[in-house]
């Protein structure tokens, strides 16, 4: 949604956006670029983005920068703290 809104606001010829996600867990020792304790499991989300439309390479690159600023992406990468209350 963030990508489509941005492209529309810019007047870019984006006609379709498709995002596919895959989730799996790996042991911390299997993750070369992770900073966590050994023996713990890490969540890994793989994201494939398909952009349909006659976009330049610069426009495609900018759209992918915007994709990383989407509220959901930012929430998932920020380290979430959940506070629970029993009502």
C-alpha cells in the first residue's frame, strides 16, 4: 500500500505491486550477520517484491527505499516490546 500510494503521488506509471513473504526460523549460529545469543532462534522473513509498469531503474530503486519505510516493515525491524495487561 505504501509503495502504491507513493508512486501515485509521484505520478509514476506503476500499475501493479505484488509482495510475497516467506517466514522461517534459524538458529543464531546459522546466521552470519545476526547479533544475538548463540542457541536462540531467529525469525527470518524473505520478501519478494514485483513492480509492474514502465518504471526507470531510478524509480524502482526509490520505490524499494520507500518499501523499507512502510509502517509494517519498520515495526518488524525495530525490535518490538509487547506489554500485556489482564483486564
